[in-house]
């Protein structure tokens, strides 16, 4: 018998010490539930209730279950095997939910790419996850993902299966998948890794975040209680569905867990979202600060009925108190601040918190067993109320990234705390106020950009001698990216450098918003000062010179 040689892959694992496993189970956080398990239950309990709405499609809970079964069985029939990792790059359409649920039913492991990602990012994720399949869509927001699929397939021999929603051209059509659901595997081990989420990426390219069934289900089940999600709720996915915030805080998975209705909005702007809110009577939505402000402004003159909205959650980047006030006044509903991270820890202001707390803090952790430490540069706890580095561990915060010993050594303490990279102040009652980042990334309206990653791309340009990418305060985006560049020989134009970065196959949001040419990087000799200090100096100097403030 000829056995096909499948190269050994780095196993997916996420393990907490046995003592904590016992504790999290005893406390009822980890209940042994799984994605396929809860989806099956809801399909039985709420068979005819509408689960997912997007465009003109509406699926009931029973239909979602069946559609997931068709896709899952079809993928196995197509040659995929349980345990295979599948990069999913889909927009906010019903297919996002059916495909991901289909992967869960088949024991396949979704790896989530954002629609904005391009060749460099998707290739990195495919390789790092050792994925053999890629599921994407023909067209979304004016981009043809089949072109990207062709480039990826040419570059990555291990990518054996490409499936496309819509017109699949030479690839396999997701719509045409068929298979026998009797061949679907039994429900997985609740402690197994269910999927890989992408990190915001503060150094270099994104890291892969393995989340287990038990830990993730806990995070959105507990979020439901905190965010008031019940079977009567209607949750709008306005941000990209692949992002952890609209996925699980409480997100569409929280909504599905509750038996509520999920509505997917292809765009996040008021023009697309407001008519949907009116039509579907949306009760809850998660937004990043600039969008929340845009919505608050647009609400004043809209003809659409927004009165169903009960809770508007804002997170992903800092919402300053004046902006928080404008969101409440403009939208006339409850504001909930959400400070979370794909690695785990999520903080919420509570729905009954006093106004000053909702305006002025980023909330407190979901779980009584979320351990939070605020420490100085040497790792020692700061005095109560002082600003320090936020470290955390708990029942839904990872203990390691996938296949990245270097990042693991940097990002986790010996006793398993995750170094979030955020500078915070902890108030009485455990409420956190985010003061900024210790690390070198730019939080551009909730999209995280690694300074190092963009510097590497700039340095690959023949006309660039050196480059430092920093965040600049921006009245609309919160932060924008600014590249300080020392030219080599004739100075290239700012526009040509931006085009260069874009041409490197990167998400558009990573293209520097601003390019500033300088002759040298300050007076301190480069090489003697860390990149981090250098970036801080350039940023401070530029702000002082231009008088820019937030
Ligand atoms: C969310 O997740 P990520 O993984 O894209 O980014 C996490 C980082 C945090 O470490 C922090 O630096 C920043 O985003 N952040 C905030 C914030 N929420 C996130 N900074 C200030 N204020 C906030 N409210 O962004 C994310 C994941 C789940 C829920 C919500 C957001």
C-alpha cells in the first residue's frame, strides 16, 4: 500500500497548568462545550428562528447547521482531513458564518485573515499555520481575490486546495461542495485548539493565536451576560467579521450562542449600516472610535430609524472621554467601552456603571479569575493607581503563540502572564484606563500596524538609507502612521514610497499616511540608541515642531 507522505506539522496546542485547568473547570468557566456541540443544540432548540442575515440571505438555525454540514462534508470529500488548517479570507457575508461553522463541523481549523490582507500577509499566515487550503471569495469591496489565490498557489506548493465563494473560475466553488454528513467526525475535545486568530502584530508580521473551544466559548458566553445579549437580541457585525471584537465580544458567536440574530453589514459606514439597523431592528453593535463618532454625527440627520439600538460598544483603540460623551449624545443609547485583545483578556464597562466610569475607563475584566498585574519596567508592581505595563493571565488568555519560540519568550513571563504591551492605570474596583502602548505599533483606528514590518519594506527600496515608522496623533484616526526617511542618493517622492509599500503586497491600511524626509535621525548616533527610543525621539520632535496634538 502506498501511504502518501504528509510532512509532519507543528502540532496545535494551548495548555494551561493542570492546577488552573482544574480551577477553571470547577468554577464553571470551562464546561466542555464545543463549537459543533453548541451549534447543534441551537439548531435543535431554535430550528426556525433566524440565525444569520446578510444581503438578501436569511438562514434559520436549522439551515445554518445544514449548510455548515454540507460545506464541512464537502471539504472532507474534496480531500481535506480533520486537523487540516484552512486560511479563511471572507468579507462580512453569510458565507463567513456558514464556512467557519462548516470547518468546525468537519474538525478543520480556521485561520482568520482580514479582507484587507494581501499577498505578503496571507502567504505568511498560510506558511506559518502550515495550511493546505484557502477559502476566499470571488470579489469583495472591489478586489478580486482569485488573483490573490493564483499568486498564492504559485508561490506555496503546500497550498493544495483553493475554494471560492461566488464565481470560482478555475478553483472549486464553495457553493458546489457536496458530501455525506455521516462522514463528519465526532465532536472535538473541548480542550483542543479550535482556530487560529491573528495578533495585531507589534513586531514584524502577525503571530498566530491558538484558541481552544473551552476558552473561547467561555469568553463569549460570559460576554453575553455582561453585554445584555439574549435570544431577543439582534447583533450587527459592522467591523470585519474576522476580527476578535465582532467575533466574540460578544460578537456573532456570542449572539449565536444566545440564539439571537446576527446581521452582517458589508460596510461599516452609516450609509450601509443605518438602513440595516432600521430593517432588522438591531440592538447591539461593536465599533472602533472613529466609526462611533461618524455614526454619532450621521445620526443627527439620518432618515433611518435607529431607536432599536440599545448598546453601542466601542473598542479596539482608545475612546477619550469627550468622544465618549459625543457618542452617547449622538446615538442616544448606552455606551459600553471594550478593551480587548485577540490573545484573550477583554474588559468591559458594565451596563449599569455610573456615567463617569463609562466615559473615563476602558472597563474591567470579564472574569473574576482574570489576573491583572500592573508593573514597572523591571516587572515590579507599581503603586495602586500608577501607570505601568499590563500583564495578564486567566481562563481565556493564551499561554503561547503557535510555533514562535522567540515571540513566546518575549511575550510571556515565566509564570505564564501575557505581556499585553499596553500601559494602563488600574482604578479601585479593577477598572482599567489605557494610557498608551509600550510597544512599537501604530493603532490606526483599531487596525494595528507594526513599525518594524513597515520599516523593513521601506528599507528594501533602493532610495531609502534608513527609515523609522512612528505613530502620530490624529484627530480622526486616533493615530496615523508617519515614516521618517533618510534618502540614499536622490530623494524619492513621498508618493512613490507609499506606492512602493503598497506594491509589496500589503494591506492598504499599512501604507504610511505621511512620509517625512530627514537628513539624519537626531543628534544621538544611530546604533547607540534603541529603535524604540529613536522612534520616540522622532515622534516627540516632530510633534513639538509642528505643534500637532490630538
Ligand atoms: C482588539 O484586539 P486586537 O488584538 O486587534 O488589538 C489589541 C490591542 C490592545 O492590546 C490595545 O493596545 C488596543 O488593541 N486596544 C485598545 C482598546 N481596545 C483594544 N486600546 C485602548 N482602548 C481600547 N478600548 O482590538 C479587541 C479585541 C477584542 C475586543 C475589543 C478589541
